[in-house]
C-alpha cells in the first residue's frame, strides 16, 4: 500500500522510534483495510472515523486505552496526508481520545518488589555461567538505569566506562535518536563488571571483531528478539508469563517513585520529554488502591 508505506517513511524521517513506526503503520494498514481502499482515506469524514471507533470498541472489543492508541495513530496519519496537500478537510480535528477513569488501569506496567525478586531468583538459576552473567548484566541495565531494550542491544564496548565506583553508560541513539549519558551505581554494577571481564576474555573471532557489548554465542550482536526470548523464558519459569523487557524500565521508574523521588528527578532519569509521561508512576496503582481499601 503506497499511502501506508509513505506514511511509515514519514514517521521514520520525523525520528519516531522504531516501535511507534511499526505500531502506527499497522494501525494505518488496518484502517485502510476497513475502509476498503487507500483512496477512501482522503474522502473520510468525521462520521467515518466515529464509525471506525465504534467498530474497534464494540466489534473488536478493544479497551479504551488501546482505542486511544488507534486515535493517536490516525491523527498522525491525517496530519501527514494534510501536509502533503491531498486533503481538504482533516476528519480527525474534532475526534477526542476516550476518557478513562483515573482509577482504571490495565495490567500493571511495572513489577512489584516481590515479583522483581522472584524473577531475579529464577534468572540466577541459568545453568550456563556465560549466559547467566551476560543476561544478569542486561537485566540490571534495564531495571537499575531504565535502558530500553533496543538501547541495550545497541551498546558498544566504548559506551561503558568507569566513573569512580559507578559505571558511565553512553546512549548514542535512544528514543527519537537522542544522545544521553546514564549511570549504573556501584551496588548494582557487579554483574556488568563481571560481563565486561568475560567479554574481553572471549577467544572467539566473531567476538574479537565485534564492537558490541552484548554478543550471543554465535553472533557478533545480541538482538532485541533474543533479549525478549530469555526474559520470557525466565518469566515462564517464575510463573510470570507477562514479563517483558519494557516492564523492567517501568519498574525502574516505579521503584524511584516508591522511595519518594521527586517527579522531576524521575523524569530526568527516565529521559522523558514530558512530565505527564512520568506522572503515571506517581499515581497509585490498582494494587495500591486495594491495599488502601483493605486498611479500612
């Protein structure tokens, strides 16, 4: 589909992160299929969009949160079409997000302290020492510095350097292609230090030639899919099927909030552009609301 592909290229040029580009492209494709053709995107009216939202909510049975993601993607699609001069009237102008009650939440984005401890305990059971140390270092980077999984995969050896007892980490191409520097503090740095030692001692030519910090046994770079795979494996062993790399980043932010860290400091440590993104970690979770009710 020409429109969908050109929209995807536009998002990439606008420096949207890879996950957003993929999701928005998929939503645009679904919308075009529902309409019947790409041409009908140009002639769609607000009532057309409202009919589609009704379809999402009552036929596909999507949650309000998910439907809001569709609305955001379609707003972006129509901004692109409008900017290209092919649209007389943008049908998304008056379409609003679905209001969601403040006490509503889907499955928690983050892990409780108990869940974190349980996951880490099962990760430590990895029988292969090389994999255990490598994977533990990766988990620490996501859980204690808030790195995104793609950022972990893209790290090169030169990105890691000591800074006193702590470790300085350079993010060369973060979300929206942003450069950043984060710190892994001393008490959480042991696994990464062990991995750096193992990594430098590798005698495999494919590792010697690789610039990447994290490698697999047969490849010069550990990709995102492989990280997802071992996280899911440990999650299944721990009886936690919904664990994903990004839940560790969410847990990093929530852990900071739990210890009373000011929201602006959390925002800066998480590298959020907007304070509103950080606010979800300050708001009480469904679990915390239930605890409050049980105290009555």
